């Protein structure tokens, strides 16, 4: 039960903040910002409240239930501490983004386009730090046909992925200072590098090991 305390506190605080501030919020809540910092999508505040809190609740339910449903659930006790930290980090980042939306809606001068990449960068660094401790499973980590087929490929790929995630997280810290015309290509490049390089690497390692 102890492992659920902090996530439950985070979700309760999120709901409580929305309830307390609900009557002070404008009828339309910003939901999406462009790279130039302008809002390009709004939603009615009731819908926004259900959306933001619903994402937190749904995601935590998935994170809790997945280890019980995973065909390789016997591996989760081997990295249970890392899984708890990753879960908490994801929940905390989403909570802080939620609070940023609330404060921006109330008129506080918050640059959400600066806050978001910094929070994402922190999450990437945390994921990278603990990724190499994750054992083979079907839910979390770099799950390709080759990593799931060979434990050695899984281990080597996650060592590389760990470094890439940390590097990607550091690069996200720089994005608020990048010229607007270069921002979107940089973010896409970071994400593609973090996704594609480990995928290709896992294939190469699998061919090398099984040859």
C-alpha cells in the first residue's frame, strides 16, 4: 500500500486544486500552445478539468495494472524500485503541467512553452537513469522484436537507450533558448533519435549475437 501513497496524494492534490479554483477559472481553458507561446486550442473548463485529471487517473491505473497483466510479470520484482520511481516521475511531471495550465488560466505570467520542455527534460533524465535497470517486459522500456527475443540484446540496447534519454533530456533544457524556426525541428530530432537509434541498434545487436 505504501507504494501508492505518493501517486494518490498527487492525484488528490490535482483534483483539489481544480475544485478550489474552479469558480475563479475562465469559461475557456487553454489546452495547447504553439511553439511561439500562443494558445491555439481551448476547452470548456469542465471538460478541461475532466481531461487533465482523467489522464492522471487513467495513466496511474495503467501503470498499476500492467505489471499484473504482463506475460513477463515475473521480471517486475527485479526492478520494482526503478518502476516505482519512473511511475512517480511520470505522475509528478503531469501534475506540474496540470498546475501550470491552471496558473496560466488564472492570468499568471507563465511561459508554458518554457516550462513544458524543462519538465520533459527532467522526465527524460530520470527515465534514462533508471532505464538500464529495467528487465525484459512487454510494457515499459525499449520493446522491439529483437530486445524481447534476447535478454542480452535487451540489456545492451537499454544501456545505449539510457545514455540517449539523458542526453535528450539535457537538450530539452536548451529548447527554450532556441530560435522559434529551429525549435520544432530540434524537438522532432531529439524524439526521433531517442526512438530510432535504439531500435536500429537492437536489430544490429540481435543479428550479431544470433549469427
